[in-house]
C-alpha cells in the first residue's frame, strides 16, 4: 500500500467530498479516508495510483477556498 497525506484542508471538508473528488478524477484508493482537522490520509493500491493522485491534486485543486496538497505520507520519527 501507498499511504497519501492530503493537507491544507479547510475544517469544513468532509470524507464524502474527498471520496467524490477521487471518483471525479477516476483515481483508485483502498479503504477509508482518515480525516483529521486540516488533513487526511488514504491508501492507494500501488505507487502508480499514488503518483497519479499527487499529480492531479497537489496545489491544483481547491476545496472550500483552500488549495489542497497531496504527497506520500512519511511515518513520524520516534
């Protein structure tokens, strides 16, 4: 799996909006979106789908007046 970080989200963004966004761009994801305040995570089946999502969305798509940023999720350092 390839986990994506979706950042710079407006507090009003919902999981349903993220699902619709991915569906509108015909991008495949696996499982559920994990939505937190200002950011979310989602899994892609492989690196190819992850890169397609990054290229399609990062800095190009606006939700509730904020341009979202999408990148590979990096685990926190202990």
